[in-house]
């Protein structure tokens, strides 16, 4: 198993706590990652000090990845 979006510096960002709490785990033998939506830069997050805010309405940053079955290997 691996994390489709890797391990970003943070998926929640508040004044007193910034860390990665969210992951998309997948089985590497059956699935591959085709693309990942990049996380916002820390400079973007610092503008509004914490989540949620006017630009990011959730208290977590979404982990978004496209996954693909490895069909030729499944039997």
C-alpha cells in the first residue's frame, strides 16, 4: 500500500496546528496513480492564516488523485 498523493506537509492548516492527516491509500500491485492535483503552496495558506477561509471552505485540503486499474496484470 502507498499514499496516492504522497505525504504532503499538511492537509489541515490552523494557527496552532499544521500537519498531514489525510491520505488516499491504494494497492500498488493492482492500481497505479495517473495524476495528482497539487496541494496549495504554503504562501497561499499563510495569506488567510488558517482553514477554513474564503478561498478554502473546508477545514482540510482535499487529496485528489486519478487512479487506474492495472488491467493487464489482473487475472
